[in-house]
C-alpha cells in the first residue's frame, strides 16, 4: 500500500466525532416536511445502548427479509460486530422534539435527548481494491457506506439523498477517491435510488469481473466451474461514485 494512501485513510480514521461533525450541518428539514431533524455523527462504540437498540430495530425492519433470502444471510451477531466496530461512524437523523424547530441550541438539545432515529448512514474510511482503468494503484481511499437506512414512514422525503450527500462531503474533505457500497440485486428500489444519486457499478463488482473474464478471472475452480460463472451469478453489486 503506498504510504500516501495509508496516511490519508489513517488521518480520516483518527478524526474525532467532533472534528467530523464540523463538516456537517446541525439540522435538516426536508422540503416536504414540517419536522426538523438533528444531525449527529457518532462512532459505533460510542452509541448508547438505547440508540444501538433503535438502530438495530430499524435495520432489522428494513433488511431482515432481504438478507435472509440472499447469499449474505441473516447473522445478527456478525452484523452487530460490524455495526459497533471501532472504525464505524454513524450519521443519525433524529426528529427534534418540537416540530419546525431549527435553532442550533434546540438542535443540540434534541440530539442529546431523542432516541428516535428516522434515518442513518454507517460508513468507514478505508482502502478498497481499485480496478479503474485510469488509476495506476491497486487500491484507493474510499468512504465505504455499510448501511443507509431510512424508516418506512420517512421515505421519499429526501433523507437518503441528504445522507449520501453528507458522505460525499466527508469523502471530499478527507480526500477519499470514492464513496462505495454493496447492494443486493433484488433490492431494486435501492438500486434505483443510488442510480439517481449518480452511483454506477464499480469495476470490482462481481458482474464486471465476470464481464472481463475469461481473460481476467476465468480460471477453473475445484468443482469444475469457471470463476466468472460464479461471479455472474452473484446476488449483489458493488456501486461507487467518484468524488474527485
Ligand atoms: C433506499 C433508501 C435509502 C432511499 O431513501 P429515501 O430517503 O426514501 O430516498 P430519497 O427521498 O432521498 O430519494 C431521492 C431520490 O431517489 C430516487 N428514489 C428514491 N427511492 C426510490 C425508489 N424506491 N424507486 C425509484 N427511485 C427512488 C427518487 O428519484 C428520489 O427523488 P424523488 O422522491 O423526488 O422522486 C430507502 O428507501 C431505504 O431506507 N430503503 C430500505 C433500506 C435499504 O434498502 N437500504 C439500502 C441498502 S444497500
């Protein structure tokens, strides 16, 4: 790993929640809503047990059925290890107690008190394999979005887009190259959403590796199948959006 890349990711990972928060607004009011939401950035391990439980309930309500039917499966223990990992950073949108309340002081009050979560993104600053034709290194710096979850009652208000925009902003601020994520192919509404936000299938996504096979990855596996057949059948895509 080139040392410059390592340094950029290490700097970003070491940034405190307070420092990261300075790049984000304090509140967000969707155009079509009278409710304002506080924006809080919290490292996974610093979440209170109440917030962890709220986040988990939202994640389970949104993702359990989809995950159970996928190659990823439903593994609460493993998933919670990932969510509360020391490198994970959450951006939370929580309704302020009083409707239409946009003041800074009130935002802080709301972010301290409320355990209700309307939407959240969980990300890490990381290195990821890179196969972009114009990028000479094998890896690049990314904001990897592990989760983007909006409560069913809060959808189509712009919260998903708002959260993606904050990840792009942080990625630019810390000189990451892309925002990346993994999305199940059956999750067609999320795929449509990401497409709207300018994401495209990344060259390292299994479907793209399969396309470039057999020259790139077409070796035979032990069971006699070609690797690229496996990759073509993979039930997820890796999406990315370049930020610089
Ligand atoms: C996918 C998800 C994050 C989108 O969040 P959202 O807050 O509802 O989306 P936004 O309101 O910001 O949508 C912005 C734009 O994206 C597009 N979009 C959003 N949802 C869409 C959908 N279901 N189908 C097609 N386009 C969609 C629209 O163009 C929308 O703008 P519009 O409402 O003015 O037409 C949300 O539906 C969700 O949490 N789903 C369940 C969890 C999930 O699948 N997460 C992703 C895992 S990879």
